[in-house]
C-alpha cells in the first residue's frame, strides 16, 4: 500500500504552526498516537521555513519518524527518509512540500 492510502481520514487535533494565505502553510495533525507535520509552498520559488514544534512537544523525542519530500529534479517523485528528530528548518521546492510522520 502507498503512503497516501494510509493517511487517516479523521484527526484528533490540528494545529497551525506557521503560514500565510496563498504563501505557505505548516500544520501538525494528530491521529491516535501519531502526528503528521506537513508543509506546502504556494510560491514559484523555493522557500526555507522554520518548523516550530514548541506547540507539539510529543514530536521532539526521537521516535520512529519518516520524512517525505519532493524528489530531485522536476519530476513528481518523492524522497522518503527515516529521521531521528524533526528538523528545525526545511527547504520546500517551488509548489512543493513535505510530510513528517511521527509514530
């Protein structure tokens, strides 16, 4: 099964971590014991954003985390990485984004 087919349809909590309408957004959503931190860049240029996890202390501990970002080049591929902590910042591609799954 693919990652998108495994995403929950309902959420226990949703937090806005940063953003501006039409520019970018960073959100954290919780389902059960899992958190998903995601961001979308609404611009035609790359954008570096800071990921403020102060409002989501459960994601700071090194648990099983998966980072999904846009792949290299201009294709529509994904890059999937296992990480130990949420990065303090991330660069989103033009019209791109990311997802961090925290188990």
